[in-house]
């Protein structure tokens, strides 16, 4: 296959590596928006900012051409993968309108302002695309190192699911197909918010009991929102639901968890985000997740507490106290 990945952050670079090292010998183009970064990638054969110490094989072609030019010069591309943060998705989708090959995105979250899920943005901007999402419990560094990982290819279109499986399924990376793109995207958005809460819990040294309770009740929140949006309940017990939540809430490589840890230690939100040097999507999607839940009448107390913390309306301990002070209710009420 000829696979073009647009966006050379940690995730885009990791997936370019996964495709380039695939047993089928895919042809891979990694598109970089900034010409200077492209030159550095070509000369160093390493993404020093996002994946230091991981070498890029010569088989990965680096391009910084405008997207329109890239499209025109790649009529044989079999799969286009958007690896930008959620904030850049709309712009790239607009540039991809009219592409006949499958298009997939890696970003997780809801669009700031509109509150739309990625597939809803696509429906607005480029409704005729054959499109979907590649998601699941995965840290870019481990994928780049070819450590065992499992992902979900989600789309209403079988051709998109099949293309993602063909592109990335291999000895170190398993890709499972799923038609429930709503559930997969809800899981990818909400788990980042819940990871901030779990980092907060760990940073306050509340113990493993508290962490387990928070993850479990967070999964209930995620599922309630997903079902209200039309998702299937089974999805939330799978890789993009429970799997991604556990990884992001407990893994030391999780940027969203790190935000909670740092705020528990007394840092402001600005200080915590600045110290990361990378995007923590939960910071940007927490408010939009909550807004969408309120419109639907879905109760999401953990998300409420996270938003209050991010908006500086409460301290870390007050956020936890707000959760613990809630009235008793049935577990599945």
C-alpha cells in the first residue's frame, strides 16, 4: 500500500514507523507542515522533539508540500491518515474533500466550540469521504518501539476498516474492526478527562482503592454519554473504552494523567500544561464533553469536578470532596 500520514507529532511519527516496518513493505509518506521540521527529519532521521531516540528508516519519505500539492502528486495513495491534534482536524478534512481513497484520523476528543466528535466534523466538512478512526489503548513511544499493542479501526464503511487493518495489522500491532464509530470516539474523548481525575487522585496519595473506584465510576460516565449519543454498550467494554481508560488513567506516559498529578502538587493548569511540552487533549475537551452531556441530560460528576478544577473554581482536594460528598444512590441507577 501507499500510505500518507499527515502530521509528524509523536503519534503520526509512530504510525509512520509502524507502516514502514510492516511485513508487506508499505510505501509511507510522512507529511510535515513546517519545512524546517521536515528538513530536520530528513537530515537527522529522527523526530527529536516528539520521539527522541527512535530512528526513522529511509523508507519513510518526508514531505512538507502544501496539502493540495501532496494530493495532486499522490493519485495512487491507498490510505490517508490524519495525525493532527483535534484542533487541526477540520482544516485537514477540508483539504481532503474529494479524495476517493479511505481517510482515517488518530485524534481523540471533541472539537472546541462546536462540541462535535471527529466523525461529525467530517460529516460537515467532507461528507462524501470514506472515513473512520483508528483508536485504542496506545502510547506512541511503545508503538514506535514495536511493543505489543492493540487498536480499533472504526468506521461505518467496510473499505475503511479493511484498509486500516491491511495497513497496520502485523506482528506487534493488532487492529480490530468495529462499526461503532460513535462509541469508539466517545471513549477516546472521555478517557482523557477521566485520566486527569485519576492523576489528581494519585497526586493526592488517596490510594489504590480510590483509583479503582474512580476508574470504574468513570467508565459508567463514559458509557452513559455514549449510549445517549447512540453508541453500543459493548464498545465501552472493549479496547477503545475500558482498555484506553485503564491505560490513560494509570500509565506513566499519559500526558492527561500528568496534568492531574501536577495540579495535585500545587501547579496551576498553565504551569502543568507548559511543563508537558505536548498537547493534553483532556484539558481542551473536558468542557465540551460536559456541555454535550448537559444538553443530553447525562449525569457526569467526575467530569464536572475536573472542569471545576481546570476553571480554578475549586482546589484539588475540594474537587475530590465534591465527589465523595455526593448523596448515595444505586450503582447502576
